[in-house]
């Protein structure tokens, strides 16, 4: 198997786990605020990293939704996929296949 395909698959799995964790982390934060639970200030840095990652992936998902239909893909489905996977999904969307091999545009 090609090393780039293997690396892309590893990134996809790790990104999906981290974004799912970031969503859970933010939901826990919302729960804590609603129920007046004090969150240690030492965790603020983690919240900022998590929010940056969620925002970046959301922007990538919007880009994917806009361009997916032009590439023959379902916009909503590809946007959700891109939200969880990230830049690798955008690279797949904007690559072109030549002889069965995906090449960057």
C-alpha cells in the first residue's frame, strides 16, 4: 500500500477521534455552565485549542459543501465528512485522478 494513502488513513482516523472529543469537551463545558459547575482555569488553554480546531474544520466543511456538487459529490454528505476529517478531505475533493492515481490540482 502506498505510504501516502496509509498516512492519509491514519490522519483521517486521528482527526475523527479528536474532533469527536472536541465536541464532547465543548458539550461538557456547556453542561458545566448551565449547572453552575466551576471549571478550573487551567483548562482554558485546552478550550481555546478545541474551539480553534472546531472552527477550522467548520470552515473546511463550508468550503467542501460549496465545491462538492461541482465535483459530483453530495454537498451535505461531503461537508460532514470534511468536518470530521479536515484538510485531507479537501485535498481529496480538489485532486484529479489520472490513471487511477489522485494528483493534486
